[in-house]
C-alpha cells in the first residue's frame, strides 16, 4: 500500500477547520460520518457487484477496519469497498456537501438513456 500526502489550499484548510469545529464539534459525530462513508463504499461495491461478479473476486466479506496508533495519535479507518480513485480524491477531497455515493446512486437509478457522461 502506497501512501501519498496532499495539502489543501489555505482557504480550504480554514474552511475544513471551521467545519470540523462547528458542524462536527462532537468527535463522535465526525467519527460516525467517517464510518458511514466507509459503509457507503462497501454498499457501492456490493451494488456494482450485482451486475459484474468480477468486482467481487477476492473481496471476501465486506469490512470496515479501525486502527488506533497511540504513538502518532492517529485513527485510521479503512474499508474494502469501492470509493474514489486517485484522481477523484485529489479533485474532490475537501469538497463539502458532495457525496460520491449519492452521485453513483443517481446515475445507477437513472433511465438508461439518461446515463450520459
């Protein structure tokens, strides 16, 4: 697994700081949101696997892992679902009020002739 770090622009960093400290002032609510996103990624893969079994090969049971690193004071939440690819992360990380899962579901439930990208 390769790890990359990308910084936010100063304005986005300030906005995220305000969001975390106002909307998500309770850490439990913020943590619940992150776990919910991981669950959405598993649901997205489960749904996509209904029409393409190859996507589910090697997946095993859907899972959300939470790891605590006391020394570095970090909490890592990971899942084995499908979410954003590298380009999506770079372009959408820090975007507020945009849900990749809701966009996916809108596209998946749209009439076939409306699924034009």
